[in-house]
C-alpha cells in the first residue's frame, strides 16, 4: 500500500519510527515532513499536503501526527474528501475504516506510546471499508454537505 505520513515537531520522533516500520512491512511511504525537528514548525504545513494527496488518490491512506493529534485531525478534515479520525484505541482504528471509510489516522506523538501507536497504524491499514448500505448512505450525506458548502463558497463574492 502507498502510505503518506506527516507530522510537526510534536510527532517527529514517532514519524521517524513509522517510516522505517512501514517500509519494513512492505509499504511504499511518501513522507510529507517534517524533515527535521523544528519546535517552530506548524502542522498545517505538512498535514494539508498529505490530506490533498490522499484526496487526490496519490496515496491510499495517510498517517498524521502532531502533539495531541487534535490539530492534525481538524486540519486534515478541512480538505474535501478526507475522513480523518483521532484514534487512541483499536476499536476506532478498525471501525473508523470499516464503517466511516476513514482515510487518515491521526494520533498524538505526546499521547500514545510508540508500540501502541504502531499497533493502531497496523490495525488502520489492515481494515477495509464494509460497503454496507447504511454506511454508504451516511457517507453520501457527508459528501452532499461537502459539495453544497463548496458550491456556496464558490458563489460568494470575494472581498
């Protein structure tokens, strides 16, 4: 699987571990940064390009890490077509994909230990969307809302 990964300084160490583990597990990894530990960097600079790549199909799934995972999740979900979830447990890592077609897992480099975090990523990557009608119906409603808000924004006068 082609996996994208992004972090700021809050998850830099975890990202560096994941890149090697993902490659060892046979995945192709696209590293969106950060490419060095810089306490002044900002997660949107790395998470937005990751989310855009997932939405465009350039990578199949994404892993986004910041200090808590909250900022990465909020940021990724601003990109149309992204279904990012903040995950700290196995149930959510699996169910988020199976029921909600989650395509980016978000986690906190300061909140989840490396062994648990790696296990969550493996669970996320192994899960498959169920295609059940109720889940397709719900995702259709989300997509319709996304499209409507994009259309409304496109017709608003620029200031």
